C-alpha cells in the first residue's frame, strides 16, 4: 500500500514539473501567388495594375512602358518576357 501511495505522489509531483507552455505553432506554408488577370473590356484590356491599353486588329497591345504584347496562333498572349497568358471567359490568366 505504501508503494502505491508513493507512486501516486511521485506521479503528481512529476506532473507539476512539466511545462505549461504551449508547443510552438507551425508557421503557415508559403502560398502560391495568385494568377494575374488581364481583363477585356470592349476593345481595351485592363492590366493587373489597373492600367488600360487599346487592342490592335491582331489582338495585341502596347504596355505602358512601350513593350508590345502579341497574340499567338492559339489565342494566348505572349508577354515580352516570354510568358504565355491563356485565354478564359473574361480575358487572360497569366502565371
């Protein structure tokens, strides 16, 4: 009986020695940046930064810095840096 009481006291004493601090929280995983969208409004395109440009007869347009964006044979936009923006129902989605 003394061993049972001793074991209980030791268990309770050790339980009081444990840290009451919460475990460190795991940081959120980095999230992928959302795709950028080029919207078509009439014969104008609205760029992700809000600026607008008029589309030419071939479906391309000039960026505010003077670089040209062209359309390829499949209808995607080809940005000056080589990125392809794919068409969707409201405009183009760029990675």
